C-alpha cells in the first residue's frame, strides 16, 4: 500500500491528501423487524477506521438491511449504530456524513456527471466554483474526467457507477457504503471496477462496508468478511480465515465451491474413500457430510488410494480444467486439475483427496446437492 | 408494424373523415364571424378592441381575468398539494397507492351537476369566510382536475426510480425539501408540466359548476355576451379553442425532449 502523502502534487493526490483517516463504525445488538418478521437478529460488528469489510450472504440474509440501518435509511428496532464513536441511531441519513453507492443506477438524470458529483458539496455549503473544481478532481480519480459534461443516459453502466463512486467520495465522508454496486454490470467491467474500488479505498484510507452476494468479489477486495445467514452474522474473519477455517457449515457451504459427500468421523478424523482427513471444526464421532473443494481433489493413478469415478463434464478454464465426476459410490464432485490432464465425457478416472483439513457438517439424509452453489 | 394496423390509404380516409367532423363547425363559426352580406371582412375581429363595444364585452374581459387567476390557483393546488402527496404515497405508503388512485379518479365518474349539489352549501360557507371571488372556485376545480393531473404525474413517477434518487440525495446530505425541489421535481418535470397545462384547459372549459355557483368566468361571460352580440361570443370561442389547441401541442411536446430521458 502506498501512502497518499508521499505522492507528487497532482490535483488527484491533493484530493487524496485532504481525505480523512476514516471513522470506526459499530453495530451493537442491532435488531430489525418488519412487522412480525425479524430480518436482523442482534447484529454486532465493529469496523476499524480505514478497514474494508464485506457483508456477504445469500439474498434475504439481511445484509442490505444492515447496511441501510448504518446509512439511516432504515431505523433499527433495537440496538444502536455508532459512527466515529458517536451513537447515530437517531441521526437522519443526510446528517450522518456518509457516501453511498447503490445497486441500481442512482445518478440524477437531470444533471451532468460533474453536477451530480458536485451535488453533495453544494449541500455542504461549498461554493459553486470550488465545488466544480473538487468534483472535477473526483471524476479524475475514477478516470472519468473526460465525461464530466455527459448526462447519465450518455454513460455506460460501469461509467455511471464510477461517477456514483466519485459523487460518494468527493465529500470526504466518514464512511463509504456500497450496496451491491457491481451487480448490474457485466463480468469484465465488474472485476475492473471491483479492483478499482479497492485501489481507491486503500489510497484514501476510508472505512468501507461493502454488501455483496458474490463470494469471489468479497474474497478479492475485503480486509475482513462478515458472512451473514438468516439475519445473523455467522462468522467474521479475513478471507483466508473463512476459506480455510470456516466456523460453521453455512460458512463452509457459502465460501468456495464445495461438493458434499457423506463420510464417517472416527476419532476426530473424517474417513472417506480410504483417507483419514483432519476436520477443520472439531466434530463428534458419527456420520457427517464433508465439504470437498475442487482443489481438495486430484486425479491419481490406478494403483493409489482413492475412488474410481466417471467423467460427467469437463470445462476448460484457461490455465486449468474443472471436471465434474460421478464417483463409483454415486456422488457428484468437482475436481480442479491441470489443463494438460485432458479428460473426456465418459472416461473412467481415479481421484484422491489431498490430506488438508476439511469442513464437515452433521449428516443430512436429503441432499441440496446443487453443483452451481 | 403489426398485422392489425390499417393500410396508409385507410388511415388517411379515417383521419380525413374525423378531421372533417371536427373542422366543419369550427370553419362554419369562423365564416360566420367573417361574413358581411355576400363578402367577407375582418371588421368584426378588429371591432373587438373598439372602445365603443367595451361595455358589451365587459363580462368576457372580467371573466377572462377571473379565469386566468382561477387557473393559476388550480395549478398551485395541483403542484403544491397533489404532487407532494403522490410523491409521499409512492415513497412512504406504497400500500395506499391503490386506494389513493381510486379516490383521485372518483371525480371523473361524478357529473358536474351532482357535484354542484354538494358544493353549493360548502360555497355558502366559503362565501362567508373567503368572499365570493371567482378564484375560490379553484377549490372545486382542484377536485375536478384530480383525475387528469394524477394520470400525467403518475406516468412520470413510474418512469423514474424515485426511491433510489431520493435515497441517493439523502445520503449526499440533502434534506427532504431539497430532495423534492432539487432532485424529484426536475425529473418529474414532464408530468408536472402536463398536469398543469391540463388543469388550465379544464379550468377554461368548465361551465356547469361556475354557472350554477354564480361565478363570473370566461365561459359564463361568453354565454352572457352571446345573448347581446353573437359574433363577439363566437370570436372568443374560436380564440379559446385555439388557445386550448396550443396548450395540447405544448403538453404533447413536454413529454419529449428531456435531457434526462431514455435512461437505460
């Protein structure tokens, strides 16, 4: 990470240097009810100044509601939210000093990109000329100085979200809130803008809360991720933590691309296809389901321990292949392997599990065995 | 083009017949005002501004002044009461939208004559408190224009993502007043403009309520003058129609040519 203050004196860097240090954001026991329906069951979360935290979870898990409570767009039924150490639960949105980028395109259609960006500054009493100058700097920061005179309908989706980002950042808010800002964009633009958001966030040092249902997005940019499910935070940790040491089966199921296979825990080790695998979260002896990630499995020669399988489908993904197999005991699993190990539909192969710790959950008889998950 | 659209020739015939139907009385009226013995003259049109006729035409000029004031107050009612209420309903109480719409469209189903029966005692009270000025009719007209104004404003509201725009503006530090005046109103402009112009057209076209409540407006003035000078009344009628036609053209244009249009 580069320190913004060491950079040459360009207008962009001056904007960076003027940016604040970021504020602490806290949820304390936040409960949110819609009528009789409880969508947040006591959320506690502490976001350090300058930290980038993602709220990750399936749709309906309460992640957007949590962000909206932080923004003041929803009122918590119980509990409080704090910004910069101050309880802001009763402070209206427009007084919270936040910057927010929305899922749907939110540029004001009647204003040009520059006027959109200057809107927040004007509301804070910044003079016309000064606001335009700073808005121009902010557009340069997101690489869109050349479209300052365009209206929203003259910009692509990615450009609109960039302008929205510039508009949210130009007021140097205490916290940046991102409500699935990338979900309306196509894959390539999404990855670019994702990395750019992270780059800008690191340079500005602004506290950021990012809501997404896309685990890949969250893993790529976050300092920490809070995995949410059914209105609760299941686990908070670094991307590595969540991937390697999921605290609950829900987290294991949500992070990474797992296949579920039944196994037996004996003496703290999962017995599967002749392997004894250490389990990530201690489990009592008995039947379990093992989460197998594509990189946990490899193709092996016929003489090695493992299990036979038939190739179901094999996808070329550039540097590697991802192959779906049906094992001889009848389970669908994914294997990630070198592109040079060519396999075709119907081939019989042999697979083994690498001896890394695996996540398990108590065995369920019926399977939500969707390979798209 | 789908298979149900008529062929160009058929379209021209239909358009011609309908156009003729509307043009016939108008052209006849115009010829009536121009006729002088066997020839035609503009003398009567010039005579409208003849001081000698001022006494005869006074009800029309008074009525016109009253009507314009009335139109202004009615437009204010639409812009300051109906429009903010509709924004409030769509942002805060979307569940009420159906019943609100029913309520607002109700006046179109009630004949003016029936409305007057209910309005008469109310206007007695209004007469005592606010005077008998013609502008007080705006309260009644504010009701009768509701269905038309509602339709045009709602079309604009449906075309804009009010919720996201207002939340974005609030997150940038705007209070509710600023949100409505600086962000929502400019984006609802086509609808607000159309609603205003339609309100003006309704105010200038309504006769029953004004007449039965004994208020002097353009339309009642025309009837009074018609009994003395049929030509003058015909000329003003033509001018009122031309004005209403121009208004409709402007309304049609208001929906188009917007910088923020065609968002995708």
